[in-house]
C-alpha cells in the first residue's frame, strides 16, 4: 500500500486543527503520514496535537510563511508516493483518502485532483464541484456546484476541471517533482491556481471527483471580508495573469482590471462604508504597477 503524506498548515487556529486531526484518526487508509506545519502561530500547541494524533511530524516556523510557504515546508519533509494538501479548517470522511488514491491510480493523466467540497455548517450544500475554464482576459471563471443542494448529483462523477481547490488537493510526488513547488510570492490566494498551471505545463490534467467529499469551514483564518483577504485577492488576481499569460494578454487584462474591475470594487466598498477595503484594492493595484512579478516584497505588513 503506497504511503500518503497528508500535509496541513496551522496558523493560530488550534481548535480547527484539533478537529481535523480527530477526523484523520478515523480514516480507513492504512498507510498514512501526517505532517503538521505550525506557520508562525503565537502559541505552540504541539502537545495538544500530539495527544490527539501521536504519530505525526510537527514543523514549527518562527514567522508566517503563507499558504504556499507552509505547504512547501511540509512537502519537502514528505516521504509519501502521494501528497495530499488539506486545509486545517476541513474535516475528512473515513473513505476520503482511499477514494482519491483509487482515482489517481486509474488515470495516469491526472496531475492534481480535488474532491467534492461541502460546507461544514451546511453539509447538504455544495461549495465546490470543479471550475469552468478561466477567461484569461478577465481572470474570471465559475465555481461549479456552489450553493447547490447536495442530492447526490456529483456522486461517482470524475471529470477534468479548470482548477483544483486549495482546501483539498492530492497528487503524485513524482509529478510534483517535475511541476515544482507552489509559488511563495502569492503568500495567500491564487497559489493553487498557479500550481495548476505548472502541472498543465508538464502535460498533466486537473480533475475533480465526486467519489468522496470533505467538509470545509470556509474563511476560518482570515474572515469572510477582511483587509488582508481583500488585498491579497486583488493583488494576486493580477499577479497570476502576469505570471501565466503572454505580454499581450497581460496588457489586455490590465486595461480591463484597472479601468473596470478595480474601480467597480472601490465604488462598491465606498458605498458600503468600507473605506478600509477600498484602500486595500488601491494598494494592491499599486503593488502590481511598481513591483516585478517575481518580487518577494508582499506589500502588506503582517501582524
């Protein structure tokens, strides 16, 4: 039985991580390695985690390395033939890992694979069942299934999709070694979309499967609408296009983004009396205008 390395990143959310570890204890897959990266949290909860899941690898960083940075640390320590990145604000089912591994084994063309994702607070409601292809001129696409009632419409369905979902994604380590690690310049948001582009460039496909599911407590770490989230979503949408499309496409996107999309966001936030969020949109745009696409300067002061 191939070893599966489950990697999760904790940042000041010990309660969510504890719940995930409890769910991982119940999985039926017999050959599991759990790697927990504590990403610069203010408190060290290793002892608490150890009480729940004694046989795991604990890596603690001094600073917050972001989603990609934390996961990359875990990937470098992983020994498994399969790498399963799992948000700490998720919970898995007993058969989640078995089913995901089976799908990968049955289709060598799959590079990255995500399961059906349901909302934790509303487990009869779909969050993710894949993505439509991206319009690279607007950096927009649709998340399939979102807010639909889950009545089994995705059960036993496996198909190519635009992108995986960063909350739960599995791959072969051999493919990962060819595609490369996640790009840490994003820090938060869009890094999984960028990662999908890397896998596509080595000839692999991105897939969704409804053979199994996870539960997701969305936005536990950053809140549903916060300055941090607004800044990085705005910044990284443009950064993703700059990194993954031609100069001509980037110019076309920039015209749309700077003259239509961003002014619309700023106006919306001002009308909702959220000048703090409007300022983050402007700040994110300025970052892209004055920094190279490979700059390690985040442009945001982390607390």
